[in-house]
């Protein structure tokens, strides 16, 4: 059995949860914001992370996305869909969000928490996607 001394650290201390005005916060380019919001999965991840009081488990994100995307008329089982979503989150979406300091992704504990730039998306996600195009909201 491997002992990990950092596992006893409280979750908020591991993630250093913080938001606006964090030192070193880089403003996001319009192209970056558009790229992030261009994916339904990334938008839903951001909604979940912003709504959560604590870091959220990747498993929880996968379950929420699978429930929203599951179509019983398609030949894909919910288990297969969850596997695909898990892979896309861990290999594509979460690393991209982490790269731009939008979320903190703890790969060891499979937890996701808001990072310095996450709050910038709060007002952009308030509107329904049909209400106003994302590009119009950025102006």
C-alpha cells in the first residue's frame, strides 16, 4: 500500500480556491472564450463547477453529462456513453480548461474546482444558448 501524505490536506487547501482579482490572473482572449464556450460539454462542466460549493468529482460531471446526452433511441448504452464522456473530459476538455486557468483539475483525486478565470464565464453562461449567440454576448 502506498501512503500519500498530501491526501490528508483539506480539499480547499489543495486547490487554493479563489476567484476574481487573483494575483497573476491572465485575461482571456476573445478567441479563447469562444473556443471554450463552443462545446456543449465544456459549457456544462463550467455550469457544474460554478454551481458547486466544493470541488466536484469527475464521476459526477460524467454522470450529469451522460444523463443530459443520453438518447435511448440510439444504439449506445448509457455505460458506453459514460466511457466516451469520461475519455473526452479527461483527455480534451478538462486539460483545455486547466491550460487557460479556468478550472483546476486534480488527476490523482479526480476532482475539478474553479480556477482564477472561471468566474469570467459566470455571466456568459446565465443566458440560454438560444437566447443570444455567444459571439453577441462577448461584445
